C-alpha cells in the first residue's frame, strides 16, 4: 500500500481501486484469489494505461531478489520484480552478463519483457528474448512453470504477454560471460551519410543508436557501443560518415547533464555500465516527458525515416529527441519485432499533450506503408483493428489467454480492445 498512483512520467493516473505491495508469494496469492480483477504493476515506466485495472494492482518491488545462477545451463533466476540495474550488478559480481539492456536500468525485468522492451544491435533481440523460463501465478493462485524448452508450444506467447496471462513471480534468463564495452559518440552525422550507409552505420557496433531532434538534417549524436577488451585504449576514428568524434561525455538530450549518462569517450567499462545510456543513480531521460515509438522492418527503415523527415518542421518544436535503434527478429507472438528484423523510431516528446495527440496520427500515417508496430508501453493512436493485422499470431495469444484465464481476471480495457473481445 501507499504506492504512487501515477506512472513514472506522471502522465497517467491509475484507476485501480487498490495498489498492493506483497512481500511473498503467499501474500500475492491471497490478493489474486480474492480479487475478480487484478494486474501486475512493474516500475511504472509505461506511458499509457497498459498496466491498469479497475480492481487490484500488485507491484512486486518487494519480490525482487536475485535467486541463483546456474553455471552449467548459463542462466540466472530472480524474483520477477527485480530491476535490470540490480540484476546486472549481481551478475557482474559473479562474472556474468545479459546480452543487452534498454536505455535505462531502472525498469523491472518482468515489466520490461511484458512489453518487448528493447535496446539496440542488429544481432540483439529485445530483452524478452533472453527469458528462458517464467513462473506465472494464474487466476486460481497456483503457479504455472513455463519454459522455452519445457513448454515450447505456449512459451512464445507467454513472455511478451502484456500482463494478460497472470503475474510473473520468477524469471529465468540466459546469461553470458561478462564482457567489456566501450562507447564512442559522433556528433552531427549528416542524414545523407547515415541513411546512405544505414546498414554499415547500424552494424558498426554491438549496439548503435542514432539521435536527432530534427532541427537540422543530421543525427546530432551517434552512440556506438562496441564489445572490447577491458584494456582497449586504441583511439576511435576521428570521423565516421561525416560525424565528428566527441571529445567528452554527452547527454543525448540537448542541455541535459552528461552526469546522468554512462561513460563515453571510448573508455572500456563493464557491460552493465555501458549498454544502458542512463545511470541507475540518476533520473533517466528528462522526466517531464511523453514517449512514443514505432518499429518498422529494417529493410524499409531508410524509407520510413525519410517519410518522418518530411514532418520534421512539425515535429521539432514539440520534441526533445528521436532515437533510432535496431532489433533482431524473434518468434514471440506479441513481440514488436516478431518475424522481422526491425528498426525502432522513437520520440521523446515535451509534455504537450495536444500537440503530441495531433502529431502521432501524422507520423503513423507517414509510416503506414511500413506497417509500424507501436511500442506497447508508449503512446500511440493506431486502432486495435489495424494492430491485429500486424500480429499474425494474435489469435494464438487470444486462445492462450482464454485457456489460462477464462474469466479474464488479468485483462483490462487495453487488452480487451486489442483482442477484440
Ligand atoms: C525514461 C524511460 C526510458 C525508456 N527506455 C526504453 C528503452 O530503451 N527501450 C524500450 O523498449 N522501452 C523503453 N521505455 C519503456 C519501458 O521500458 C516499458 O514501458 C516497460 O514495459 C516498463 O517496465 P515497467 O517495469 O515499468 O512496467 P510497467 O510499465 O509498470 O508495466 C508494463 C507491463 O508489464 C506488466 N507487468 C509488470 N510486472 C509484471 C509481472 N510481474 N508479471 C506480469 N506482467 C507484469 C504490466 O501489467 C504491464 O502490462 C522507457 C521508458 C521510460 C520512462
């Protein structure tokens, strides 16, 4: 109880009658068994009403411990409320790593994976693709164990599940031996160069992000994160497709302090100190903001970016920044990168609701030929009927939701709208 009733960005007020913070599986079970409508709340970083319910919200912040590393299977198991920053520190202390991270370490593993949260990297799937097992508390309070190898027929529907199947209490993720990463930032790379050499640019590192505020025809910053040895002190090329190597750390948001950001200038560091853009001890991004993001097929990304560029003059006054990232295709039914290598075009907006509501349909129309899939946890106006066409396995998800939760205890208006029920 006494959990904040707003999301992180303070742009959505949860309508739930109660918000609980159970400290054990038994306490959680009591809530689930006694409530006709219940949903999980992660760290509240989504920008829309996706987590909400009219009944009971449960936040698993007190069920967030790392549990065990299996060195033979190369997996880690943790309570589902754990945040990536905490899991990363635990893994690194034991000599292990995750394959990738999002821009911020503050989000919970279960909440992030439920929405197909992603970082960047041509060969990196979204964060949910690292999950190989999940223990779900279902409607009667029992726990169903699902695994990539153990229950292959349903597993691809059960991780990116928008909280609609049950409440994840434990997650198991693939791990790697720890590795070092350096990030070099290039400033003012002209669009013509970056888009003319898009594949080379995006594949030039383990994880590459392009940032623009659309006020000039260039990417203001290009963040190139490369896996390397911890003692790599080789100089980076001074120029990269017309971008100039930055001499000191930068924040991708103009005018914001680089103190909030992970170390750049090519200094190698641990994977969990470099793959995020923002540091755990500081506020990520701006705070007072809205976000939307659309994933398009990587093969059409240049066309899609050129289509958005035509709206630059309308977008720029209301925007902090756009980030462009690359995500490998996966098989998860509701993943925004389902069956297609993707590029994500992201918008961090000023908190100007009216302008953002007017702009989203314009961007969605410009991107329509590329069948954009909006980030589930960000703002969009694409209607459910159109979304349904973009998820070929949605009917399988619908059947799974009906069989695991026949009374719809874990469903809400967002999920019902999507499923068409
Ligand atoms: C500053 C900022 C930066 C961001 N950067 C990125 C980024 O780099 N990449 C990206 O892809 N996204 C990014 N996001 C979006 C964010 O990662 C997603 O919205 C993510 O889902 C938030 O996770 P959360 O833990 O806050 O979950 P919430 O937003 O609280 O919930 C999201 C969904 O997860 C479900 N859920 C939560 N816990 C559980 C559980 N235990 N069991 C079952 N379902 C559960 C909820 O029911 C809900 O459906 C960013 C958001 C912010 C605010």
